């Protein structure tokens, strides 16, 4: 069975970050914007601003995930 992999752009929108981090699968919140705001404020989710729009660099988000990962024993 072949699974389809979604390709994400180098600069993701908030909705793309929600999908990339699978927020809908791991959060009980119905307002995913609040989840992203929490991750930005409390966990330093990387982002940049271009023309007053917040975008999330894919490679920076991947690095952030690596930093957030707790090694198993």
C-alpha cells in the first residue's frame, strides 16, 4: 500500500503548520490558531514576518521539532 506524502513549501502558512504538526490529531482544541499562538509564546515556534504576514520556515520548524524531541531510554 502506497501512502501519499504531502509536500510543504519552504515558507508555510499557519494552516500548513497546523497540518504539518498534525495539531488536529493531537490537540483537543477546536481553535488551532490558539494552539499555534501558545507554541509561539511558550515554545518559541520559529516564524518570520513578511508584509505583516506570519510565515513559518519549514527547515526552522524541522529544527525546532528536533530540539523539542525528548530522547527515549
